[in-house]
C-alpha cells in the first residue's frame, strides 16, 4: 500500500496500482488511502471548500438516459422552467451571501429559444454582479456555436459528465441516438472555446467494474480535465434501469465513490473535485466525508423549494424541504466542524486550469 501510494506521489503509478487502491476493503487500508488523499488535497488546494450555488432552472429534458429521473419519457414528472427574474434573484442572493460562483443546470435542450434564454440570463447575471459572480454551466451537449455564445456571455466553467469512459457500458446506459463519441467531442470543444472543463462518472453502475473505473481516472488524466464531479449511482424508481440488479449494495457504492475521490486526488493532484449531492443522499455526512477523502468543492442548492422536489434525478435527493438560506447555515457549520474553511467571495478556479493556461501562453 505504501509503495503504491509513493508511486502515485511520484506520478509513476500503474493500472494495477490504481486497481489495487480502488479494491481495498479493510478499514485500515481504506483509511490510509483516504488520509493520504486528504494530505494531498491540503497541500495542493488547501483545507478550503469552494462553494458553487446550484440553480436547477428547468427539468425539461429532450434526452432519455436510462438512469435519470427527469428523462423525457418519465411521465410522472411535473415539468417546470424558471423565469429569468427568478434565476436572477437566486444569483443575486448567492452573490450577496458571498458564494463567489454559481452553477446553472437544467435538462438538456438545444433549440434556439433555449440557447437565447441562457445567453440572456448570463449577460444579466454578469451585469447585476458587475462581472464578479463566477458562472459554471451544466447544460449538456451543445454545438461549438452555442458553447461559444455562452462563453462570450460570461460563463467560464462547464460541467459535462461522461458518465463512464467505457463505450459499451455508455451504450447500455443510453438510447441508441445518444452518442458516446459526440459526448467526448464536446469535452474537446469546450476546452477549445476556453472553458475550464469538468467531467465525471457515476460509480456502482450495473455492468461497471473496477477496471472501468481505473479507465475513468486515466481518462481524466489523459484529457487534462480541470474539475471532477462523481457520485454513486442511485436507482430512480421510474426509470428503465430501476429493475436491473446491482453488484454493490448502497453502502459499497458509497465507499467506492469515496475511494474514487481519493484516487483522483492522488493521481490528478491540483484539480477541483466536488463532494456531490448523491453522496449526501446516501449518508447524511456524505459531503463532509467526500471532503475528507480529497474533494474541495460543494454545490449547495439555491433553487426555490417549490421546484426542488421536481428535480429528482435519483431517489432520496436531500434538502428538498430546506430553502437556500437554511442550506447555507447548515453547510457552513458542517464545514467548520471538519476543520475546513469556506472560500467566500472567490471563483475558486482549479490551480490545474491556471497552470494549463500559463503553459499555453509561453
Ligand atoms: N444516480 C446518480 N446520479 C445520477 N445522475 C443522473 N441520474 C442519476 C442517478 N440515477 C447524474 C448524472 C448526470 C448528473 C446531472 O446527475 O451523472 O450527469
Ligand atoms: Fe436528460 Fe440524460 S435524461 S440528459
């Protein structure tokens, strides 16, 4: 274990090394892995948590991923689309409370009226916060032109999870008209346009194995990814995948997600890694445990309670009955209680992106 961790520190780990780390099960070895990753986190990105207030502004989705609760074929969902002034109110609130940056997320659409709407919101957010509030987008696969328009309108980070780097597994999780190659291409286009690029995978999917997760980590490394968002797969009862048996129980998926965070921190070092809401859906202390395993970003929900229970991607999504200000107070106490501080009023870009940019200039 110590030899493998040392190789990770030196950057000369092997595929088998990463497989070993993700496979440890004893309490002692797991704790050793998580502690090492936490030390790397403190050294590379400090014992600091960056906040991104997330606004889930619409659950209307034109895609039909087999695992997702807001897929277009789920007729039990009451669809909503927030008004521009509601989005701006949330953004203003986040800015006033020192959140530093927000994420706009919605179901996937690419029609022109939607693209225009997002662009309009971006310009307005930049105007009311004098360009000071950072904006990340998480709006799925779009064209080069759309990504470019939104970048020009002020968005500077983009999250697009690959879901898995294993093409055949990807194809099992999605209908035939969802393209793995296009999704990968989108990550390249986003980087070309100038975004800080985030991606990630679900952990504990039916048909996924440890080899596939090692491939995921290597994909992040090879593609120079700036930000990672990963979480355990959680069944949503009204999706086609709900009937599939899983290899791992819920606790095992949670533990594996923490190990993935730790291995990503050991391998990727200076990237931003989110402790995602899916962790908290399984364990009330899930996000704190994610931070202690090497994550450095938390994304508190800013959406109004009336919309939250309609944005169920998976079962048991937490905090659907708390408003944004309750969320903020509870989160601050939780972060302080694990010996970390919050990076208020900063965008909290990943040092990896800054280095990548600097190396492009010279
Ligand atoms: N379990 C866990 N994560 C899910 N997501 C969607 N459905 C589920 C689920 N059932 C994640 C996907 C997507 C992100 C917005 O939410 O990774 O990219
Ligand atoms: Fe909406 Fe997958 S179901 S993007």
